[in-house]
């Protein structure tokens, strides 16, 4: 039950973790993250790395679509831009702490380019424009052999930091978590400053936003730039994680995956992004375990894994949109509200 | 006392296809005064506001704010120059709390860039806290909305929402406040509250106010100057007393017969 | 490229455009009727073709009966989709409705893959393969006849919407649902019918495409390119869909002629981006006006 929650200064009221309980939980969570690779085992560490990458990319999409309301169906392509930038720079031996931010920056520039139509078009039309960008970029990935290695792809050497080669999942786990932590905090901070507020204003009622002095075009472009930056960083990290990259890593299906992640998790919230990305990463793994179990009775059940993945994915999207449109984060908040007053009933 | 008008609308013509929304409308809004724009439905009042805000480009005429020609300035730049307005249908941002909505009024004064905002601690935090203090002191206390400041605007009553729209406009530190039907849909008590706030703004802060309103009682009570539009034209302009008895005004609202009865002509 | 080859590619392109226009019509029908962009259109095409295949190859029905079976099946699916997937989301933001059709598409795609498997199957031959020859120019028979089938369907639907009572009711409900309700039109029924029509149109198009190439779950991918056609023509314009279909078909064919097969996939997307920069609402679409 929540008691003693009073705030004596505006700074306290505006801070991210208000009560001592919240702070304790956060410290515990961070602690768990730090020791996770040592207690979780290699499979779960692998999953955690993948989740971390997905969380970063999904956060970028949530900034564009959740905060600023600009539908983007091309997010995976921006990841590809970041990844291929990293791969190309890596050929010259540029270290990861330069390639990854640069990958983000190049992605941001492309993202701003793709976001230019948002000046004149909204909603479904903008969705189709970003869809077109996705397919055009895919074409570039497949055809521009000299830079992207074409359909065969490229290899990326493991990241290195003063002789320490980041070779194993355990090592890259910390790099990914560090990036994710910083970028998620940045996104959360956006929401309590004028930049984030202006995005939401553009999303909710852009005419009102203009009258308040917000430059719509600059705002939308900034949202696209930020979202693509996040995607580019996620793409770069993916490059160092998988080490062998082909264009098939950045398909339209992946763009849909991220859109699903932020809708299932909760549009426009940071916690929702984390929940949604984790959920979407784990569901295929759970499914695989279930199907593996089924092979005990039906030996060729494995054939069904791929179609089943699609069916479950589609069904989840539909179910969440119909029954819980505000996503997992809303379920979480309901649970919290219940426990705030427990054992007294609302 | 400053005799130059705060806002001057000069001979504005606005056409949509074949419809003349505004025909040669001229209006002077004096600093520190409450000016009301009235007229039957469809007279062009909101079109006038939208033209002043910058959403519509008039085919002819110009607008001058504090001596500067704003006829070709973008809407968000006009806002930075001190033009604040509320809307007929409440245009609050439903995804945010009351406090966040009001803070958006101070958007133009925030100088931190995106990177600084993401880093928060430092310049951005200082600006945010300063803005928060200013809003709490000058706006929230004044409009008596401290009890709802953390609530989502979607859950509030209509009257409160209108007050928050006013709060947001006030947070812009405007030079001129344009209110489009501030008491539409309110009961007597809420109307009196709003009228009191508007008067307080004028008396305590010397605010210049331009408002569109249908509630004649309120208009006649609080305005210093009234302009009447009908079919896109300015048909009368002067003190509330003068306008109330003007034959053209009576004719516009009540018809020719009433006008003749009032002035005693042609009965 | 010499004149004859250019003419050949052009003609092939224009005639293939007929099919594109047909699929585009499916998109436009749903958008005009319910303001939804149906990202699952490709899956309707695919499912329709598979149902016809099932009727013919599994249930050993004669060809015409398989077609009826396919259309009936797709109509049932359309009704279920409208009732249980789209109607609960009425009034929700654009992003949600868009996502739900994407989710629907994924679900249908996975279902088909699970039931029929991912391999290429052979459709019964629907259209004569005999090439159509006009002077020095040769047109593959399937392309030639598919154009006329598409034209017949489009013409039939246009006449239906113009002159039949139900058709007029559907147009009324699409344009102003509230007034239509007030006039006694059952808007829910018309929306249901809209989905049924779109589903059938998709099934016909899918069956033709499958009989030209082959039948596999990958069939659904062709619809995304058609989205470009729809945007070019204007989301809510039937005439626009036809013109755009022919135009994009022609452009695709010419691009293949000059740049090779890979260019075909790129053309619709480049066209769409170019159009959206210059004329955001397409050639014949209606501009969205926002009331202040």
C-alpha cells in the first residue's frame, strides 16, 4: 500500500523515481541486469542481448510513431543503414565506439530524408511513403555490392576496446545493456522536457501545436531523425552481435515486428517499449519450445513452426488491438493500482 | 497611455471559392482593453480569428501587431511574437496531463536543444523547473486549477477544460489574448467565474483581450469596445452602449421589424 | 530498344495493368466503404486462389464449381473478418486499424502455409495460353485474357454501384454513414457487403495470377506493390485505380525492358514516393480538409 508519498519541491515532483520504494526496485533491477549473464546461462544471455537490441530499435519507433504520431513502416531499413555503415567503417578498422554513433547519425540523416513527406501528408499516406522507402532501401542493400556486399552480405569483426575483444555473448551483453540504458533514459527524459511535449502535441492536435509556437516541420523531422538514430544504433549493435549480415536481416517483416512490439507494449511509453520488445522476442522462443515438445507426438511438427509463428503473431496483434489497445503497460498499471490500495478494495 | 493599437486589422478580404468570408474588415484593438467581436452565426468571426492567427491567407489587406506587419508571418512565429489564442472547440492535447498542456505554452522560451533535453540534468532541468515555478505562481494559482494539475485532461469537465485552455494561453506570456467563445456551453456560475478571470487579467496585468462571444450579457458587461460582423462585413463598431442601440445590429440579430420598432422609424 | 520491342513491352505492360487495376479496385472498395486500408488484400488473393485449388484438385469439382466454391469461401471469411476483427476497432486511431489488417494478413498467411504447405502448386488452367499476335507484336495469351476478365469485373461492379439499389445504398453509406442511417440504410450490412465484394475481387485476381505463374503462399506479396497503384490513383477513386493500374503496369514493363527483371519490383515504390512528394492525394483522390 502506498503511504507517505508527499513531495516538498517541484524538482522532486518532476523526478523519474519518486518514492523510496520505486528507487529500491530500480536498484534491484539494475543489479539483476548486472549479474544476469553469470546466473542466466548462455541461452538466456543470448536472448537478453537480442531483447536489448530490439528494445533500442523499438524505442526509436515509439518516438516516431508513439510520441510524435508519424506512422513509419520502414524502421527495419534504418537499422540496415546503421548496420551497413558500421560494417563499412569496420573495414577500415574504426573502433566500435565511433562506428556505432556514426551508424546512428547516418541513419538519422536518411530518416530525415524519408520524413520529408510528413510535411504534406499524414496517416495512411505517410505509412505508404515509409513502406516505399523500406523497399527502396532493401533494393539498395541487395544491389550495391561494393558497399553492402549485395545479397551475400558482409562480415563484421568483433568490437574491440583497448585489446579486450568483445567476442562472446556475455561481453556484448554489457555493451548492449549500456547503450540500451542510456538511450532509454534519454527517451524518458524527452517526455519530461519541452521536446517530448512538442512531439505529443504534434501527434494529438497539430493545429493547436502551431498556434503555441511549435514548428511542425522541424518537430516531425526531429522525431524521424531521433527514431532513425535509435534504429541505426540498434543496427550497429546487431552487426557486432551477429557478425555476419545479409539484407534479409532488415526486411519489411522486421518493420512490422517493431510496430507490433510497440503496440502490444504500449504506444508512447518507455515501459511499454521494454515490455513489448521483450514480449515479442520471447514469444517465438516459447513457441519453439512448445512445438519441440509436440514433436514427441507428431514427429513432423517442426515443419509447422514457421507458419505457426505467423499465426500466433497475427492473432496476438489482433487480440491486443481489440481487447487491450493500450498494451501491456496498461495491464501493468492496472495491477499496480490494485496493489496500491491492497488490502483495501477500490 | 499608449495610443497606438496593439493589433490592427486593415481592410482584410478573405474568399473561399465563391464565398466571401470577410469583406473589407478593419479592426483596431487597443492595448489594455477588452474588445469583443460579435455577430450572428456564420458572420465570419472565427474566420477573422483564423486569419489573425495565420491559418488563412487573406487575398487582400494586412495585419499589424505592435507596429510589425505580420501578414506574411507563419503561425508559430506569430505565437512567438505574443499572439495567444484559444479555440471554439477545446483543442487541448488529450494525451497529456493538465500541467504538461500548460507547460506547452512556454515552449518558445525553452532554449535547450534535443541532446540537452535527453541528458536532462543541466540546462534542460533548470529551464523546466523555472517554467514550472512560473506556471504554478502566475497561472495555476490565478485560475484556481491546482487541484487537477496532474490529471489527464480527457477526464475533466468541459468548463474546466476551457479554463485550462486559457491557462495554456496565459503560459505563453502573451501580449494579446484571443479567446474564441470562452464561455460557450457553460452554466451561469462557470460563466461568471470566467468573466471574473478575464476582468482580473485586464485589471491586474493590463492584458489586451480580443474575444468572440455570443453571451450578450457578458459581452456588454465586460467589454470596452465591441465590433459587430455580419456576412463577413463590419457593420458597427464602438462602445457596448452604442452598438446595442445601433439599428443595423438590431436588424442583423432580430430582423428589420425589431430594428424599426427600436428606432421608432417606419412603424 | 527498337520500336517493335518497345511496342511489345508497352502492350504487355498495359494489359498486365488490368490485373493491377483489379487488385487496386479491391483496396479502393474497402477504403471508400469503410475508410480502412486493407493490408491483408494480398492474403485475400492468396486464400481465394487456394480455395479454388482445393475445390478443383482436392474435392474434384469441375472448374466453374471450384470458382463458386472459392468465392463463397472468401465471402464467408470476409464476413467473419468484418464482424470480428474490423468492427471492434471502429473509431480507433489509424495506426491501430492499419496494424490489425497487418496482423490479419499474417494470421491468414500462416494458416494457409500450415494447411497447404509452402511448396509451389499448380493451378488448373483458367485462361487460354495461346498467344495473341498483332502484326509483329506478340502478347502472351494469359496476359491478354486476364486484362479482359479484369475489365469485365470492373465494368460489372461499376454498373452495379451505379444502378442497383444496394449499390447506391453502399455508396451513400460510404460517403456519409450518419445520414445513410437516418435514411434507413443498414450501414453495417453495406460495410459487410463491401468486404465481401473486395474479398471476391481479390479472389478472382489471385486465381488469375496463380494460374499464370504458380500457387504458393508467396502470392500475397504482390499486393504491396499494388498499394503504390492505389496511392497514385487516389485512395478513394475507382477511375484512378484503373488509370493508375494501367500506368504502373506499363511503367513496370518498360523498366524491365530497359533495366532487366530486378527493376520490376522497384518501380511501384519509386512511383509512389514521387507521387506523394508532388501530389499527395494522388491523381484523382479527394483532398482531406480539416476543420479548424
